[in-house]
C-alpha cells in the first residue's frame, strides 16, 4: 500500500515519513509489508488510508494549483479533502485520524456491530426496513447514503441481519455484508464521536482554499468559523472546522448529496471557463 508511490516519488516518500514521525511508529512499513491483520485493524487502517491519499495528493496536487474549485471525501475521506484544501495540516490530520480509529475500535469492542450494503432498493424503503428491525433496544439505521439505490445499513448484528432480510423482501437485488469492526455511522459509535469532538476542538483548522463538502450536511464548508448545524448534540455548536468531521462515526454519510454539490460546482466552473475563453 503506497509502496510504489514512495519508491517512485520523493514527495510521496516525504509525506509518509512525516506521518510515521507524527504517529511514533512506522505506519508506512505496515502499509507496505503488513501483516494484513494489523493493517486492517481500524486504528491502523484509517491513518493508512489517509496516508495513501495524502501521498497521492503530494504527487498530483501541484498540477491543480489554483484550479481546484471544491473537494469532497466520503466519511474518512473528508479528512483528506481538508488536507487538499489546506484547512488541516498533514500531521494534524494523521494524529486526528489515528485517534478516530482508536475510538471507533474501542466503541466497536464495547458494543459489537456490523454493516451491510443494500443494492437495488430506494433509501426510503431501506429506512422503513431498519425501523421495522429496530425493536427491543436493537439498533439498525441507514448509515451511508451512497446512491438512490445503494444504502449501507449499520447497527447491532441481529438487527442488521433482520433489516437485510426485510430489504430483500421489499425487492433489494442484493444485501452484502461488509467486513468492518463496528457499526460505523450509527448511534453505536456515539461514545467515539463524543470523545473525538474534544480532539477536534483543539485541532488547528484553517480557512480552506476552496470549499470542502461536509459529509454530515452535504453543504460546502468555506471557512473555519462558520456556524453549521452538524453536531450530534441538539444545539449547533460553533463550527471550527471540526464538527463536520466529528459526525461521521455516529451519523449518516451523505455521499450522493456531496457529489451532487461538487458536480454542480464543477459544471459551473467549466462553463464559466468556456465563456471566458470564447470571450
């Protein structure tokens, strides 16, 4: 993982080395050589994915200098988007994501959960199936809203199984169990979100160079101080660049809404560029 990048590109190698130093252990070696069981543990997998994204951006980012109009990342990828937009330093992001992974791993150990992808069924139908399966204290929710006919459900294992069966009865083409260590993007991750918010409030976020689309709201984040109602709490806290990132462990990730905003922005930018060229 990222071994080829590190061998070919000095800037990618420096990026990985900086993350190794920040975390205090050779993550890049684990990424390259394994063992796989250690790499796929959530507390390692999350910073590894971030490191790979950052290494790629270190190589290709200069080509987009001044041309980027927006950034978005799904769930964990939102941290990479903040790096790309200059809103969060590489090393600060690595430390936050490592902490995020540790907290999510702990929450998953304390209350085991799972996830499954539902294909070929409208989200509204999936949500109804989840409500039907959430009984007797069991939890299952629509967690990742990936596409109109692709929704990931998350929660207690038995409730996820029941909701999956209900989705099939309602016409889902497939229900695919996911290999995860917890019920991410569900209320089972609330302890992780609560602790993560403390770390995020201390993180030195800066105004992004271009908008970053928040997973929690599918709305653009344009500065580090704009209030936004995306906290797990009932009242919206001041937005310091952190709360959009704090929601993903326990709240739905609105991928399709984020992508819709980005597509619209990019289309307008391209049209504007074409008009200026013709003029």
